[in-house]
């Protein structure tokens, strides 16, 4: 069984890609929305939450775990790997590499949480793949709250997005890397706002979820974990479950 967790519904944007290539597996999804957002929390806090959730998922039968949260990956995946040595963990990595390879303006914009942008894991990825391009970063301020409250479109969503997106576009970015798994739910609005700010610039959003899904499949093949016994999913959340059920329903 594939365990997936996030601070909220964001990980469903990763699950959506996983299910496309692993349609006949059993899944368990945990939304830690009682403790969301993770973005401004300390590393220690996130490690504690990640440990507790991992224990829960394993207890329910998960034999591989996707940390479908950039912030939790950056803060906690090494601690999880050290503690649960019999389980493979798949984490998120901001897609700077493909963005740097395809930018035409030479500027790649990254939207992520504060926790992700200051973590060593992210800084190493940036250093490794950003040669020859400029990286412009901004916290997606208020984005997680928009997604957790189901406000994906409309005036509030647009003005919230504009505030964090404009600085990246003003620096010349034409690739926007989504470094938080909540943000893909806002993709349409992000593109619409980008087109208002920079009409004529060919802007693309880069989401790492399809690459993460492929990595999961590769590891499951190696570990002989693919069972193909028919699709099933159990959804759990630490807080109010309505947004999780609603978002899942929309998928
Ligand atoms: N979905 C998350 C991420 O990928 C966490 C967002 C948050 O809780 O602040 O970073």
C-alpha cells in the first residue's frame, strides 16, 4: 500500500499524477490540516509531525511512503530515512533543472514556502542546476490558505497570487517552478494573472509531480511492491475532513 502525506490537500496534486501511472494500487492519504500550514513552522516541529504520520501510515499497512510536501521533504525526509530503515521514502524536489533547461529569458521563478526556500536541500538543488540562469524566488504568500479554503479562482485568489508572482515576472522569469504541492491547484489562475501582468511573454509552469510519480514507480519496481490488486484509497485528516473529501471528489 502506498502511503502519501502532506500538511493538507496539496499532496493530492502528486497523487493525481501517481494514479495515472499506478492505477491499480491501494493508497492511504493523510492530510495534516490540523497543523497546516507547515511553511512557517520550525524544522523540529515538522520532523515531529512527519514521524507521527509515518508511524500512522505504516500501522495502516503502507509499505512505501511519498512525502508529498516540499516543506516536509526538506525538513524531515533524512530523519525519516534514518529512523524507518525498512521503508523507502519518495520526496519532492523543486523542478529547477527542467526549468533552467527550457527558459528563454534566462530567468527561472520559484514559488515555494519559506521553509522550503531556506532549507539546505533546496539550496543544494538550486546550486546544482542553476548554472547560467538567474533564479528569482518568492514565498507564495497566502497560497496554501487559498487552496485549503477552496478559493482557487476569483478576485481574492487573483490578488493574492499577483502579490507573489509579480516580483518574479518583473525580474524577467518565463518559467515558474511550483515548489509547493498546494500550488498546482492554482495553476490556471497563476497563468491567467501572469498573462495580465506580462501579456505576450510565453510563461510556463513547471510542476515536479509527474517526475515524482515516475520515481515512485521505479522504486516500486525495484522493491517488487507493485501489486495491481485494484484501486482503493483511504483518506485521513487530522482536522476537518470536508476540504479533503471535496478536493478528492473534484479530482
Ligand atoms: N504542500 C506543502 C509543500 O509542498 C506545504 C505547505 C504548507 O503547509 O505550508 O510545501
